């Protein structure tokens, strides 16, 4: 049969044809292919007109995102909600039970409840731009992603957090030499201010670090014998340092905490204990990224993901919010306070570090 | 006009049943009101209570039975005791004080009584966080201005009042809601009192003190019980004060433990729900008691004759004024000014900076991309809730007082319930209702959903206050409206509402003010599209921008004040308060 | 004003509050233009009855009709709401609306009836004149005295010319002097305005002076209905006799066609009333003002008996005297135109038609 013959000949020629096409495209217009997809996506996103983002509380990041996005994509509305990580998962599960799918982007955490509840889709398929897709720029997907499957929720920020001290009281040399052990000095009993680590928040991730450095006994010594003053908000911690009530603060970063004070002209010399694995832990500043399943604006979501992960935005945001980007091609803000290459840092937000169990222990040590 | 022939032929059974139903329409309406209120109230509460009995699959190893989980929380017992200490101390101090103040404002010729009363409204509008920060500025043990001045003046060696203490916590409770709510509600109630009641007692030779104790206060029982109960519940619910002042001195209360569970990751809604349900269980007997005490006899004091002679203070007039005005200025104007000043300070509480004052926070807040939309949403929310609330609360309160039905008591009880479960816990129940009830689901993501929730959240306050007012209004006032030819709706609109209007105005303002500043109940229903100013304030606050947060807080207070002033002007213009 | 207002008829009317029977199966008819008083001590059911007529209370059983209209009929499941009954009512508390002026209070019923503004003005002015409150329209309610408030309440009830007027203890909040004045005014008003009315009072003077007929209620039942003089002079029950006015009771024994005073032994020729059978212990009752008292020596009349003045109190216009008649002590007023003396013997003349005899036997009603 002639027909059969023709078909089978064509069939045999197929791989060749495909190979030729790929070679042509790959050589001459690799750019064209992602560019075309990108343009198509942006066009579709503009039709969608909106992207809905839930993010962790951070006024500076929020302001940056709103302003920068408006400048870059004025046609697409960025609807940004500051979410309380505690209420968000029940809220979204309830919404979904009622058939409402309202959210596109998760920009908080990492939060394992979101993952457990099955709210997130793999992130990598959303990446279109080549500099966004390249795992090497992010230190490998295994390091960037927080979920077990390494595909749902990734950290954008390299946040190195160390307790800080008033250098007028504690000699920097001593701090450098002894590291966090200074905190166990009975001289500083009652002089340590600590964002209440019994509540999920900026005080609690330090528990993993302290347990790592001091061991369980040392942690108990710190929490019970040193009688640290727990406070309910960041400003109280900063004030306690500024007013001289406390010498050591375990609450976020001094440059952001004390920014208001130093800008206003308060003279105070506070320094972090260090950037070594023995003095600092690594976190994400609540700026992980994920995409929701059944998101209402899939194309706008894609645009947002590629936008926020791009080198330009990563660099701008790093300066705006004063946190290092995880991108290797964005310079750290302070070359003297950055991760030592190859060193292992406690990452309190990884499940294996049991931050939550330490928190329970502290609740028992300090019931009131 | 309906005409019935004298000897009507026997009617069919169907027609008879129909007529019987028509006769019972009052009861049917009351039943419908009850059903609607009960549904709206019990749906969210039922959700929360139900979940406390469902094993907590989210929290995995950490206790699967919510009740056990919550009450095995370390330090729980001590926290419960601490709560009781605070509540008792606050009520023992505030109750006699508030009754005394209200009596002075309403029943005597105290100069400037209206202004002083208004200052208590200001006190009510002020956010508790703002007030507390203001007090810290004065009474911080180390840098508090007041303590410093006294030390500098050589009067004392060490600070005399430390806000970080049990009495400091009690003090903040008193100056935020403890006294203000009571005075706001008791003053109109005292004003309604027919002066002939007092006069009769004077004629019998009783002095003023005895008159107050033996005659006036017993008549005020329903009003006093309601404010007392509200104040106790509010005290159980508030956690910000102890969170800030109690955490450093190791003083935790029930509500901070509850907050702790909610703030966990994963959040322990169910365990927190058990704590909320426990409050409900504790408060319910009090509600029953209150209902019993306010219905076992008549408390009608507005008889339709109205005499409102004030007691002359004589030579005590000006000393009383100075004491009252001084106290009120200290408790309301001072924190208010500090709040406003704080929004202009470069660093709150730092007077020794090279540059103390700045407009930066205002510029930041007002220039925020979402500010205008949030303001607009807030106004929709505030006015929407206030208008919806005043009308419907009045109807519900009417049914709770006058319905010729056994449901009367049930309606009364049910309206209390949203208050008995802390808003932070109940918000999850509200979320469920807003999403699962088809009509409400249409509103989800809009301001409408927030109005619904705020309406429910304010219902106990609104309904109870109006109820007390209606208990004071004699039934004949209303019956006269019917007899002269007005139907029930017309009588309600033309007689009952206008006579109750001073109270309704107070309720409207209270609902407006508490709606636009509250976050806890609406938080879970808030999205980018229906963001209101209070949510924006929380966003600033949790994002560490204290200055802009203070600005937004100030804006909220100023709007409440403006609304309150307008209401006062309007009501005095139309002579609604003529009797006062 | 209406020519012949239809009449009110109450039948088998009962009201129970739980187990308590407040009104027990009463019947009452009002003739057109008639003012009937419901008189009785507090708790006798009179106010409840009035409120059922007004439509403010739903009967447990029975029927109330007005002319050809059924106000309420429990067996037929008909109930007209108060606003459709076209009645006027003056409340004990007046129930004036404190947020309205005098004018607004009175004008409100007319507004409800959709009457034109100009007409309202005229009608309100006329009715305020009628109650002697002309020109007080702009006053606020709390500015008025008790009597003025009372008049406003009256004006408000009259202004829409209701077919039936109800008064609930209308004068009980006034002082004695004002009360008398208002009674007089209301009486005069009835000459100008024809009204059928029912009013509730516990004050017998009010009932006797104002009402065309009085229904005396006791424990949820009507004891007697009749004209004031009827119920006053010929009480049908012991309760009515004792409740209305003063009464003098003398114990003795009934016989056929007469009554023998105990102790004194004098006999009066009176027909036995109230089922007293001959030979029964009984008491003779008479209103003191019907008794003519003459000094012992004066010309005697039939049906007179002896009495001795035991104590005398001079009160200006008269004497109050405590006298001993037979074995009983009784109180009489004596005219002050003559000097009486303690210990003086007098003769009491008891007109036959003013006397009634009541059995004192245990089974007597």
C-alpha cells in the first residue's frame, strides 16, 4: 500500500526532523523560546490584571514590593495582604472548603502547615527566565527549598541572625573570644532581653542555636539561671538596650531593630556576637516563596515569581529590606557579616532542628 | 376597618387555624428574631466548641485532645489565678468609682457635666496599646517622666510607681475600658431616672447618701449588672496589657496563655478554643443570674411624666468639678495628647534627641499606597455596622424585653454569647460562617463580610445597653402609641426609637468606635481587597513601623471623635437629649 | 361628634396568668353614651379587664364586642389590635411622650389618621381649649404640672373622637384638691362631648360621682352592677356594702317581718333582705347619713331605737360621735348646730328603705 509506505517513511524521518528543529532553535533562538513564552505569559497576566499575595509582616518589604511592582507592571494590580502565619492556613483551608480559591502567591514562612495542607504547587515549573531557573545561582535547589521534596517552598533571603550586645558594656574582644558563652556569665543575669521564645516569632529560632552551642543543660542555664527578661514585641527589646536596661538582646537584627533609634540620632554601639556557625543561625526573614494550587491568576503568578527571583529585584530588595539575597550573584550587604563558605549553619526553620520542641521545653522552664 | 358580623357563621377549621396563627403573629415574629439571632450567634460559637472535641490532627505529637492540651499548658493554674486577681481588683475599684461618677454627672448640677462625660467617651475610643505606651512614658521605673520629675525635684529617691507591676496592670485596665465603658453606659441610665423617686426619698427624711444606696442604686440594678458583666468579660479577654507589662515580670494571665496557643505554629485553634469555651462556661451562670436579677421586678423609671430636677451640690459644686475634671483630664486627655504627640515624635518617648519632632510618620502613613483604600473601607465598615447595628439591636433588645413570649429570656441570653468567647478564638468561627452560609459567602472578601462579623461582635454590648434602656421605659408609653392608632412598626419608629435615641446614639458611637479599631474578630476575613485601617495599623505594627502605626491609630481615634462630636451636635440640635 | 355610639359588650371574659385567675368569666354591657366605672381594691382584676378591652392584654377566654365589631373573640380566634379598635385611653402614668411637645403629643393620633396639616392644627387647638390648655401647645412635657399633664393625656385621647374612652386610674397621681377639680372638669366635658366610656378606679368617690353605673369587682368577678345610688343604697353583697362608703352594722336576730336588736331588745319592722330566714342571727346595715338622730325627748317616729353618746369629738362643721346601740359601738356624725353632750341619750330613726338585713349564720354568703 502506497499510503502505508509514505506514512512509515515519514515516521522514520520524524526524529531527524525534530532533532533538526531543536538544533536550529537551540543554537539561534534559545532566547526566543523563553522570550516568547515570557511575552505570552506577561500578556496573559495583563489580561488577568491581578496577582494576590499573602506575605509575612514586614513593612519595608511590603512597601518595596508595592512600589517596585507598580513601577514595573502598572497594568497588573498587586493585592498584598500581610498575613498572620498562625491564622492563614485555617483561613485558606476553610475558604477552599467553601469553593473559594483566592490566593496566588505565598510569600512567608517557610511554613510546614501550608505544605502539609497541600496548598502549594511545585515552584520550578513557574520559572521561565534563565537566570531564575538556574539552581547554581541559588546554591542548589536542595539548599534553597525547605520542603522534603525540594520543590514547593524556597527561601529568597539569606538571613544570618546573632544575638547582639552593647559594646560599651561588653568588650568586643571578649565577645569575639568567648562568643555566646558570654551570655552565661552571671554578671548578665537579668540583663538579657529576649523576644518571648515561648511564642512563634523572632525570639524562638534562637533556641535551636543555643541548644546547638550550649547543649540542653546550657540552654536550661540560660533560660532559668540567667533569668532573661522576655518581652512581647521588638520595640521593647530595642528600648531595653537603648535605655540600658539590658546588655544583650535576643531579638532580630540590630541594624533593623535599632534603625529608628540610630536614624533619630541615638548614640549606641551594639554589635552582633558574630557570623560564625557558633554565634549565628540562618533563616529566611519570613520571606520564602511558593505558589498556591488552583491559583486564580496563573499567568500573573508566573510573572510575579520570575520578577521577584530576578537578579535586578533581588538586588534592589536586598538593599531595601537590609537582608542578603540568596542569589550568589547579588553582593552581600556587609561582606564582614556573611556566611563562612562551606560552614554548616543551624537553620532553625528546617524541620530537623526541632525548634518547636525547644519552645515547649522553655514553656515548662518558664511557666509564667 | 375590619368589620366582623356579630353572628358569624361557624368558620372552617382551616380559617380558624389561619386566624389563630394571625393572632400569634407577635410570638411568631419574636420566634423569627430569636431564630435569626440564634443562628448568627450559635453558628460561629458552635463551630469553635465543636472543634474543641475533635482531635487535633494538625498538632501531631503535641497532645491530641484539645482540652487536655490546653489545660496541661505549663503555668495554666497560676495564670487563671492571676486573671482572677486582676479582674477582682479592677472591678472592686472601678465599680463604685464609676457609679459615683455617673451619678454626679447625671443627677447633680455639676458644672460641665456634658464635657466630662464626653471625656469618658474619649477614654473609650483610645486604643489600649496607645494608652499603655503613654503611661509607660510617665511611669516607666527607669525613664518615666513622672518618676523622673519627682526624683529630680528631690521628692523621692526611687520611682514611686512602676507600671511593670500588678498594680500597674490594674491601672491600665482601669484607664482603658474599666471606668470609661461603665460611665458611658450608666450616665444615661441615671439620667433616665425620674427625679420624683429621689425627691420622695428626701421627703421621707433620708439624706442623699441613703437615698443613693437604698433607692437609686436598687433601681439601677439591671444597668449596673450589665456593665459589670461586660467589664468582667472584657477583662478576661484583653491580653495586650499583660503581654507587654506582664511578660517581663513573669505575670501571665488566662488570655495571654490563649494568645500563646493561637500564635503557635501550627496554630492551636482547638486548644485555644477550649480556653474560649471555658470562659463561656464560666460566664454563662453570670448571665443567667443577671437576667434573673433584672427581670424579677420592674425597673421602669421613665413613666411618661418625666421630672428631672438635679440635686444641688451647693458649696461642693466647684470642688467636685475640679476633682472630676482633673481626674478625667488625667485619664483621657493626657493619654490622648500623648498618642497624638507620639505620632509626631521622631522616637516615641525620647525628648532628648537633637530633633524631637517630625512629620515623617504622617508622610509615610498617608502616602502608603493602601492608605486611602483602607480609610474608605474603614468608613464603609464603621458606618455600615453602626447603622445596621442600631436598628437591628433595638429590635432584638425590644424582643428581649417586651416580647409576649417565653423566648424573651432566650433572646436575651443568646445575644450575650458573642461576647463570652474571646474574639481571637471566635474569628475562626466567623470565618466558617462567612464561608459556609451561601448568602454570606457572596460577601466574602468584601467589606460586607466584615460588617456582618462586626455586627455580631458588637451585638452583646449594643443589645444589652438598649435593653437596659427599654427596661427603664414604662410600657404605657408604648401602649399609648398603639391605642391612639399607630401600628407596632409605627410606634416603634415614632415613639420607642426617638425616646431611646440618646442611648441609641451612644450605642451607635460605641459600635462605630469599637468596630473601626478592632482587629481580632475580622482578621481572618481580611483580604487585600477589604483591608481597613485597623488592619493596616496591625501591618505597620507587626512589620516594625511603629511611627506610621501610631499615625494610623491616631487617625482612627480622631475619626471616632469626629463621629462622636457630630452625633452629640445632631442629637442636641434635635432636642433628643432635652430630658437630660 | 358621633351621634349614637355603639355599645360595648363583654361576655364570659377570663384572664389567667399562669394559675392565677385575674379575671373570672365576667360579663358587662355598656349602653351608648354611658360611663361605667370598674371599682374595686387593687388586684381585683379591674385593670386587667380594661386592658383586655383596650387590646393590650389577650383574654384567656371570652369575647369583647363593640357595636357590630368584634374586638376579640377567643373561641373564634379573632383579635383586633389596639390601633384598630378606635378607642381613646388615659393612662395612670399619662404615658405622654417626653420627646414631643404638647402639640405634637396631641397631633400624633391625627397624623396617624392622615389628616391634613391645617386641619390638625385646628383640631388640636380646639381640643386643647376644651381641656383648658389653650396656648400651651409649644411646651415640653416635663415643664408641665401634674394637672396639666393629665389634661394633655385627656386631650390626646379625645382629639380623634374615639367611639370608646378608657380611663385607667386617671386621677390617682394628682393631689386631693386637683383630683376634685379634674372630676368636675371631666363631668362638664361630658356635657360637651358625648362619650361611651369605661374607667377603672379604686376610689369610690370618683366612681360614685362620675359614673352612670358602677361595676364593683372583687377577686376577678363583678359583685354588682348598678347606678351609683343603687349600689350605694342597695348593696347586693357584703363586699359591696363594706367597700362603698361608711356603714353602720347592728347585730341582732331576724324574725318574720322584723329585726330585734341584740342586748337592747328593741324591734324594728323591716322586711328581711338577702335570704335571711326568721330566727337567724343577723345584722342590720344602714349608711350613717340616712339615720336621723334626735334628742331623746323629741317627737318620735316609727322605726326608732335608743342610743347613748359615749364620746364626742368637735371637728368644726360637725361632731363625730361614738354611740352605744344595744351591744354595739357605732360612729355617727352629728350636726354642730346644737350642743350635744357625752352620756346623752338620743333616738335613732332608721328609714325602712335604707335598711338591709344580712344573715350572720355560718353558711351565709
